[in-house]
C-alpha cells in the first residue's frame, strides 16, 4: 500500500493500480491478481481462508459489543476504535483451545482478553481517572458493580479546562455472540464539580441476568460537562472522555 503524493489526488483504477481515499488520506495499491475461486478452494490458501474467517467473526462480534454499549461508546471513542476492537476479538478467537483451525469462535475463546480495552486511546481511563477503583461481576446474582473510594479531584482527575463537572458511567452487558443478542443496563452518577477538593466514595451497580451462561462485561467511563443555569451539557470536545472495559466474566 502506498500513499498518494502530489497536488492532484486520484480515485478509481488505472491499469492494475487502484486509487482510493481513507481516513489516513489518499492511497494506492496494486489490484489483487488472485482468482477468487482459487482463493476459496486452493489448499495453498488454507491459512489465508482461516485468517479471513477469523477476522469476519471478530468484526461481527466487535460490532455486537459496540452496539450493546453504544450510548457510552458514542461519548468516548477514537477513529480506530472499531478496528482495534476487531483486532482484540481476533486474539479472543485464536485463544479457542476447543475447536480446530477454521472452526474457532468467540464463545470458546478467551473473552477475558478484552479486559482493559480502551475505547478512546486519546484519553485512557487510568490517566483520566487515576483512582484505584474495584470492579466486580457476580455471575450467580448478576450484579456488576464498581466501587470508587474517596479521592483527590485536583490530583487524580484529568479534566479539560472548559469543564465544570464530570460524571461517571457504568454499563453491564450480557452478550450472546452465537445468537447476536445482548442484555445491557446503564447507570450514571450525579455530576461532580471539578472545583471540589475531594470526591466522595461511590458504588455504582447494575443488574444482569442471574446465572447467565454468556460472557458478561463491565465498563466504566468518565465524561466531562459544562454547567449553565443549572443544566449540564457535554463539552463539545469529547477527546477527554474515557471509557474502558474493567471486568469480564466469560461464559460457562
């Protein structure tokens, strides 16, 4: 893959070179000369077909998880988040120690590898909120919670200068990757002023189906707000908002 340089940017195909536009600019690459039918059947491309299958499953699984968490993901994300999540899902699938190559899947993989995933690399959660919180998922009861101790706001909350308040968000999600469905519950804290010396201890919890057999996820986010006449508005620049998966309990 090559990046186009020069005053005139091309889109389309000339001979065997394709010109196209991406988020990273205008690119150029040589057209694939492999016959699609050969790619589907030739034993020489068995590993390629496996990789393609894994990526397709990973992209589908990543999209499902993003959909489940969409109300929070839209508040804290970077341009490459979807691709990064798909990459982590590929690792989950490859960790499947039950099925043979070409038949591996998310369910039999290691969904715990998603723990710690940052939805917004511009504002990692541990940098935005430097407090040692305690996340937990109780599969038997379905309770997912984050316990936050009291903390020094000035030292441990990285707030943008235009913000007046911040808010915590959690979400618990039960995801059935086989059926393409999910159950999710959200909980938000009250706004906290950035001018306070100390933030109070907080316990945010949600309830998921008890004794679930599907993977369970817990995410924690921090978003920043501006207060005006008693109303709270999200700051226009969400580059400071953080969101991460803080606990995962794989299916049984």
